[in-house]
C-alpha cells in the first residue's frame, strides 16, 4: 500500500500501460487543480460582487485581458520547458533534463523582473487605452498593480508545476494549490469584510496565497533534486537549451499574446456596452472557466503523454492515446455542457443579486455552451502537437481563430445590429463570435493533426518513422 501511494505521489512513467488509463489518472489531479485554480478568480469575484458592488466586479473583469497580455513571457517559458522536460524524461536523458529545469528557473527569474516592472507602470495606461469606464478605472488599476507586485511568486509556482507535470507528477502541485486556495479564501473574506480593503484586499489575498504555493513548489523541487540530478551548474544559461526552450515556447507565447490582444480588443467592445454588460461578462467568464477545465486538463495530460512517448520513440502509442483522449474529453465536456444549459442560472446567482444581470448573463452563457465539445477536440489535438514539439501549428490556428475570425465577427455583428435601442449593437456579438471561432478552430485543428507535420518535430528524435516507433 505504501509503495502504491509513493508511486501515485511521484513522477509517472506514461510510456507503459493502457493509454486511456494513464491519461485519465494524470488528468484527474490536473482537473482538480484547475478547479482549485479557478476558485481563486471565482472567490475574488463573488466576494467583490457581494460585498463591494457590481462596479468592483466589473473592475476585476476589466483587468483580466491586460493581465493575460503581460504574462505571455511566462506562458512561453512554461510551454517550452514542459515539452523539453517530458521528452528528456521519457528518453531517460538525465543531464539534459537537469539543464532544461535549471535554465527554465533562471529564465523565469529574468522574465519575472521584466513583467513586474512592466505591469506596475503599464497597468493604468493600458486600461485607459481600452476606454475603461471612469467608475471602474481606479479600482482596476489598483487590482492589477498589487498583483504584479507579487508576480515572481505566481511565475515560479506556475513554471515549477509545469516542470513537475512534464515529469508525470500532477498530484503534488494539486496539494500545494489546494493549500493556497484555502488561504486565499480566508484572506479574501478577512481583507474585504473585516478590513474593508475592497479590490486591493482581494489582490493582496491572491498574492499572499500564491507566495505560499510557490514556497511549497520550491521545497518539492529541492526534495527531488537527486532524482533529476539538478546541480548549481545547471542554472547557468546554456545556449542550446535556452534557445530550444525559446523555440518551443515562443509560438505558444505568441499564441497567448494574440489571444490576449484579441481579448483586449473585444474587452474594449465590451466596455462600450457599459458596466452592466461588463459585470455579465465577468460572471460568464468565471463559469466558462469551470466548463473549460476538463478540456484544458485533458489537453495538458495528452501533452505530457505524447512528450514522454515521443521521447521514448513510441509513435503508435501516441496515436492510440490521441483517439482515446479525444473521446474521453468530448464525453466529459458534453456532460458539463448539459449541466450549464440547465443549471447555469443558479451558478450565476452566486455573483450578484441583480435580476437583470442574472437573466441576461444566463442567456449569453447558453450561446457559448454549444461550443464546449468542439473545444475539447481542439485542446486534445493541440496538446498532441505541442507534446511532439510542434508548437507553431497551434500558434497559427490561434492566430486564425482569434484575429481573422473572432474579432472582425464580433465588431461586424455589433455594427450591423445597431439601432436606436442598441446604439452600440447587440452585446450577444461577444459570444456568437466566440462560438463561431471555437467551431472553426476545432475543424482546422483536426485537419492539421491529420496532415501529421507534428510527427517530425521531436526535440529528442527527429523524423521518427512509424517502423522505428513500432519496434520501440
């Protein structure tokens, strides 16, 4: 029994056993972790909406796209590191594994300092650029500046958990995140209801909780340092390793930047509809975050599964795992979609007591519900390509679906639905455009996966043939 627990809480070898079982067992802690992670934002929104007001809720939502844009460096580093770690771990290449981890931690520190300074000084100008309403602007700027002051803790937690996932450990990051979430909830309530700090209190609670999760992750890395052979010399930037992390991570960072820029442009459109629609948008995105979690979790699990098996040279096993992963993710997403359609209103009632906002947000949320199964397919197949080392293709797909499809469609619908009653057009344009981009994105991703360019992108093995894979 003790051995089984030790194996469960340690790094997982995903190159052996039933693919669907390995993916599911790895995805469950990720899913639970994503639930807990989403609780950060959701609890913030609930506490702010119920105890500070609808304008404060809108302020938290207005800061989201800008925060995501300024965090793209971390997204790139995390993706590149996760791919390299999973492939070198699968290939049992201990030296390059240690170099990848050490260089990642050094690059994270450099990026963290840049992001902290950039976020503190650029938060308010960016919010002003988006025409954020005056009644929301000051609160949104305060919220962002506090979060960026503690961005190094956030960065190291997310980067280290990505490294641990690459090695097949999805359980310990979940434990650390759960501890941090409990702290966040307690501090949220304390700072807002007792000390009356408003949105500043919510941001402080989030940062302090993430400091705790960061410390726990660092302690975990220290404990397994002998397993990965990590030494001081591995922290010195290695040209080949650093460039490989950048090459693999840059497309994902660019894709995240594209998505964030599109969100910012759409946020500007959202702001034009006023504080009521802004509050609706925050509530919808929080519920949407929970609905998307299985998709993201299975996508990350498949990335690690593919990375390890590509590193081990098992391409046939990758194909088998992909089919099973798609069916698993789509099935779970379908169940959640039905839940949102029938019970979404009750979830939205947690954020506000304003009946007008609840009714409007419910109908908008149902528009999105149709696309969640499509996103399950997109996330899993994108995870396959990333795990194999092909991060460019998902980047181009993200560019097409966000810049070429979503943004023009949102503004186009808004323009053509203008009327005396709706001078800025229908606010449903925000969600119809997102739904269409999801559906087309799934189709494009499936076509890209079938073309098979990802098969020749391995860091460890180049142009791996099916024959060699079958032998392995």
